[in-house]
C-alpha cells in the first residue's frame, strides 16, 4: 500500500485507514500525513520537498 498523501510505501500492520461516508478508503503512513490531507486539506507538492532536501544537503556540505 502507498500513503494517499506522500505516496511512500506503508508496511503491513502500520499506518492509518480513513473511510469517507461515500465509501472511499485512504491509507496514511503517519498522523502528519493524515492531518495535512484530511484536517488541513493541503496538497502534497513533491517538487518543493525535493528542493528543500537539496538545500539542506548543500548546507550540510558547507
């Protein structure tokens, strides 16, 4: 299974399953992903995440 928010692999027996009234089922790897997607209605931006990771790696190298 993959997380509905960040699309990382979820190990069997871990994570959270959220079922909507419509019957739609979404799986989340952590409470952070659940809160960002369901409660705060944020959208995951893979590009921003990669840029931040790149910036932190540059800072560590200096």
